[in-house]
C-alpha cells in the first residue's frame, strides 16, 4: 500500500568505495541499494563515491612543476571516472529503477568532449531517469588541480512528489550566495554529500537546515588507509589508519538532528521525514518569503 507523499523515508549511506575501481564500486552501490532500499524513498551517497575521493594524493604537483608520475595517476583517475550517456549511467539508472527510489550519488565525472573532471552529484528518479546533475562550482584547495569548476547551469533543483530537491557538495555549502541560490529555488530536501568529517560540519548542517527551513541530508565516507590498494599506500603512509571518520547526519527544518552524526564506522541512517514540518518551520522564518527583504536586497545569478 503506498504511503502518503507528506512522509518521506530517507536513507543516508556512510561507506567506502572500492578505491579507484569504477566497475567494482558500481557493484557495491547495487549491493548497498539492494540491502537498504526496502523501506526507502530517497537514498543519498557521499561525495565522489564513484570511483573515490582521492584523499592524500598530490598528483605530483608543486607550484611550478608537475611530475609524470602524477600525470599517470591523473590518467588512472580519469579512466575510472563516471561518464554520462554510457553504460555507467545505464547501470545507476537500472539500480534506481529496480529499487524504485530517488538515488542521489556523488561521482567524479568525466565528459566525452574534454579531458577535465568534475565533482558531480547525480539525481535519479524511481523510474530510473536521470533528472539532472549538479557539478561543483568551486573545488576546495588542492581539489582545484583535479576538478574543473562548473557554472551557473549547475545550480539545479528538481520538483518531486515529496517536494523540491537540490543541494550543494562539501564546502560549496560555506558559500552564502550558493546556498541562497538553492533557497531561491524553494529547496525543501537539501542534499549535502561531503568529504568533511570535522565536528564543525554538524553545526554547519544544522545552520543550513535552520536558514533554509529545509531537511538536510549529509553523507560522508568512512574509509581507512588499509582499504587503499597496495600501490597507493605510499601516498597515505604518514596518515592515521582512519582517513575519514564519517559524520553523516539528517537534520530537520528546525535544526533538530534526527539521525547521526555517525562516526567511526560504516553504516546507514534511516528516518521518516514529516514533510509538513517544512511549512510549520516557516511560521517564524522564511528566507525567500516573509523574512526576505527584497526592498533592500537584490539577488541574481549570472548565466
């Protein structure tokens, strides 16, 4: 029996990919979806889950020079990255369709027309259709070496029976105007895949939920350096065994933590979201409604 559209069964995955192995990671995604989709309408995976977030890698780059070893490593990363319009997309489409869920997942994406990579978030509906893609508009720190910047066309949202879905990746969430671009689209289900496992990330997600009066789903990886293949161990030999401790969580429009933060292990957060709470939370604050001083402030997006 179908449940009402004012209740959303949300699921956040905190796990690790099969490092730098796209085919094996796609198989793992299928396995995780099969395991956890029975009572789920929406499932979120972490940032760059396919083929991996390359934590610890410098790709042989220094100011003024790049090594051939680094170029070879970049080529490997590019080769294992996700490409839309290929069997990669067909596999994720089929996973979402068979599970009949909204599947939102972080990938490192390559394109057929150039050699650049993007840190992307893909949105599939329960029919397996790719609704659209958000590509990171500002990679952070050394990420800028391996990921290109996207433009305004990447600030997307999608109407669903449960409300408007959208979001930003990792430290894009610290860009006030990027957040406002999401709020202006009326985002109610805010996706925030990340690689940030600091305690402060929890407070940031609570702030966004309160500021946007939206549900926030944040997914991070839990990964240890022993999961890296032997040939990559040299890049993380000075790191602690736990490279990323997680911190995934789900937050209500009033800033209440509904699940998580989950630290120190792989796992799944599952919560039923009462979507009526979105409107209830706007009694006293609405960033694009009665708390929006459009007579004082102007907001526009170029593009």
